[in-house]
C-alpha cells in the first residue's frame, strides 16, 4: 500500500477538516451537558446560540491561524517533495514540526473550548438574572468535557494521519541521534495520566452535578405539586387560610412560605418573579395559549405554579432557598469523592505507565548495551502481554546476533590460519622456483658448452674426412688425431652424464613444485616435458659422439 503523499494545501485542508469534525462533536457534548444540568428557556437557548455564532466567526479565523502556525514547515516540505527539491534544513524543521504537531493541536483544541465557555459563562451571568455557582460549574464542566474529547481525538487521529509523512521525514534524516535532538519528548506516563485522569474524573464531576440537578428538580417538582394543589383548592377565591391548612397538612412548615398572588401580566407591573420569567409567562399565555404552568421548565429564584384567572394569572410561589437543605455535608462528600477518584485514577495511570516503561526501559538499555559492542546475555524481562512478546522477540534477536557474530569470529580464525598456511606455501614455492631457475640457468650453460663441443666434433670429423681423402700417408698423424678425438668423446660423454644428472635433479624439483601448488603444476609439467626433450636430444648427441668415436677407431 502506497503511503499518503499530499501537497501542502491538501494537508492543510485535511487537518482543518479533521479539527472541524471533532469541534462539532465537542459542540454536541457541550449542548448535551448544558441540557442535562441547566434549565434554559427557549429564549435563553436562542440568546446563547446567537452569542456562540457571533463568537465563532472571529474565533474560527484566529483558531485556523494558530493551527496553521502549529503545522510549521510541514506543508512546505510536502510541496518541496512533490517538486523534487527538498533541502536538508527544510527536512529538519518539518520533522520537528510533524512530531510535535499532535501534542500542540491537542493543547490548542482544549484551549479552544475552555476559553469560549469561560466567556460564555460571563455573558450568561451578565444577560440572565439568575446565574449562580452551580450554573458556572455546569458551563465550565461542559467546556472541559468538550475540550478533553476534542483534544484526545484530535491528538491520536492526527498522529495516525501524519504517520506516512513522519516516516518519509525519518528516512530523509537517517541518523537516529539527529532525529532524537529534534523531538519534543512526551512520555507515555504523561499520556496515560492525562487520559486516565481526565476520563475518570470528568464523569464523576458530571455525575455529582447531574445528581444535584436532579435532586433539585425532584424537590422543585414536589413543591410545585403542592402549589398546584393549593391553586386548585383556592379556586376563584383568594382566601388562603383554610385552604393552606387543609392542602399542606402533611407539610405545615411550607404554609408560612407560600405566597398566592394575582399577577398583572402587563409590562412594568409589580411581580415577585424575575423579568425574564415574566416574559416567559407572557409567551406561554399569549403565544402558546396555556392555561396553567409552573417553574419546572424555567430557571428562577422561586418555585411557583400558575393558573390563568381572567386577564391575570393566579400565582402560588415561594423562595427556592426555603426548601433547600444544608449542602455543606454534600459538598464535603463531593470533595471526598472527587479527591479519591482523582488519586485512584492517578495511581492507576502511574502503575500502567510503570508497567509499560519498565519494558521500554529494558529494551532501551539492552539496545544501548548491544550497540556498544557488549553481546553477552543481559537481564531478562518477561510479561504476559504484548510487551512480553516484544521482549522475547528482542531476546531472540540478540541470541541470533550473538550466534552470527560467534560464527563470523570462528570463520575469521579459520581464514587467518589458512592465510598463514598460504604464506608458508608461497614461501616454499618461491624457494623451489629459485632452485628451478638456478637449475635452468646451469642447464642452459651446459647446453651451450655441449653445442660448442658438438660443433668442434663436427669440424674435427670434417677435417679428418678431408685428411683421409687427401692423403693416406698421414695415417699415423690421423691415428694421433683419432686418439685425441677419442679423449674428446670421453670428455663429452662425462659432460653428457653431468647434464643428465642436472636434468634428473630438475625433474625432482619440478615434481616437488607440483606437490606444493596446483597453479605451478601445469608449468612444472611443461618444464618436465621440455627437459625430457632435452634429455632425448642429449642422448642423440651421445649416440652421435659414440658413433663418431667408433668411426674414429675404425679410421685408426
């Protein structure tokens, strides 16, 4: 499968699209958390949506500008690679940027949600009359959850997306030490602690806030139900005395706090409710034509129920803080649960990171030890998971490497011994060759002497023949010459014997040479053949000399 090789523009658009997808997911999380924890009217949702849209327009351009800066020279490298003109300096800068890009994008993602929700909470506090600590915590929690979701998904998905580019840059920078200097290290322990703590603590906080919100809604529903019964019992008469005692007989403490009011819905009229709640009531009656309602669907500082009474509204209400229980104990319990969850998640993450880092530290130490030349068997690491499989594979590799190096060492020893033997053979061949050269030189000298003596014999024989033909009177003189010729033939015979001895010695030398080296065997065979021909020639000369001597004797 071919690695993804985008252009710079394609890479930028791909990263922007990835960020937008996770931003939409995070926005859905924010809305879900706010819907679960807060009671917002339609007007408040519209107001909040408009504020978000107004914020998104400038924030989007600023966010993309920051995201483009986090990419560094990576898009430039992609364009240069497609153009075929990649400089070494560009590779270094792009490698440092592509390694750190997932981490920086994660920071940008979580910051891109914490800042907006903080601004949003201030805006909601400014716009709405009833916005307390619980509402602040709910909005901040929504932003934190969205930021964690967006940052985690962005980091790991972006790391997977950039893997082909990271491999190409690693191939461009072949020196691992040089690459190590360009990497902003992010330990596995930090990743695990951040991920595990975030995933463990955020649901606990959300669960506590959601429980508190549901408890408040349940309590409000209980009070509102009493108020609806009170309004039914009151009817068209506003005499509260008997009705309150009868309706609230099971909860007489509430009777003193309930206030029944006939509200004028016109703007500017006096009311115990907040202005935005009055606007909510007017919309319920004028636009939706409702006959009755309560505070369950609108945030307010009072629990109330209402019924239409002509052009006015009959309202039963009481302050919400009257029925609130002391939350000090709940606050301590919430803090204890949060601290215990935080510590448990932190220690669990640290133990998981330690389990992984023990294996990675062992692998790093073993690799460094073998890289330094120490191939001895080191400390053994074993585990039941993939890290144990990796350690066993690494140990098998080290064993194979030790076996290969040992085999190479033994081979080198054998090569060294063979080299020494070859040197000795070469020296022996050199000595025998020197003896052979000397024998050949001596043979050449003897051959020259033989040739000279043969020519002398031929001249003497020719002169003898002339003398025999010219005068028979010089027989005595010819006899003396025959005697001299006989002596010369005897000397020549001795010389031939010496040559024969030299030839035999040379043949033994050639045989010795053929036993020491196969390369000189053929040359020795040729030399032996030549010497054989020379011996044959010498025998022919000997026969000729003997024949000449015989003829000389006959002449004598």
